[in-house]
């Protein structure tokens, strides 16, 4: 027989587990609040959340009372969850919204600070290179047009040139 003191300890521990479950569920609710994911993403997220919570509760019950699930354990978790939902959920939901908002802002600022020099360097380097490429393209088109007017077929001429170069290289 388990002593009454240990049963009270287990009961209050399961109330704390119920509170923890409420905190995690509100964090999950807040994480998808702004994005409004699609149906399949929501179903997959819900499934992963409940699998995670099941594993967490199982692990915590193993630590506390060797995984014994009795009526007072279920009542304690339900009571803890209901206490959380009644008195703490609104505050914690606003807190989670702010936390995820700040994390999102920090991520955006960090991404900007990392990508801005790269984009600036890209514009500095690739603008002149792009202009040079356009000029070379224009020159080659004009040369090809002039060669065609002179009766030279540039593609056939280039193939023959490369064939001759390949034969000389192999010999």
C-alpha cells in the first residue's frame, strides 16, 4: 500500500503535469496563430503535439510514481489542466504571442543583416558584369550577322575549327 503522503505528492505532481500540458498546448496554439496553416498541416501538427505530450506525460509519470496510472493521477492532470485554462491561459497565450512575435522579428532582422551585404555585393558586381555580358552578346550577334552577309556560316565554321583543333591536339 502506498502511503498517503506519497499519494498527495503524486497528486500535486500530476496537477503540475496538467498545468505543463496547458502551457505547451497554448504555445502550440500561439505558434500557428498568425500563419493559419492548411488542414493537413494542422492535422499533422496536432498529431505530433499529442504524441509529444503522451511521451512527456509517460516519462514524467515514470519519474514520479513508476508509471502507475490511477484515478487520482487522471483527476490530478485534468484538474491541473482546468486550473490552467481558467486562470492562466489568457495571460500565457498573450505571452506566447509576444514571444513568437519577438523571435520572428529577431529572425527577420538577422536574415536582413546577413543577406543585405550579399545582395549589395551582388548588385555591385553583377551590374557591370551584366552590362559587359550584354555588350559581348551584342558584338557577337553583329559579327554573326556580318558573317552571314559575307556568306560564312558561323556555326559550321566553329565546328570545323574545333574539329581541326581536336585533330591537331591528338597528334
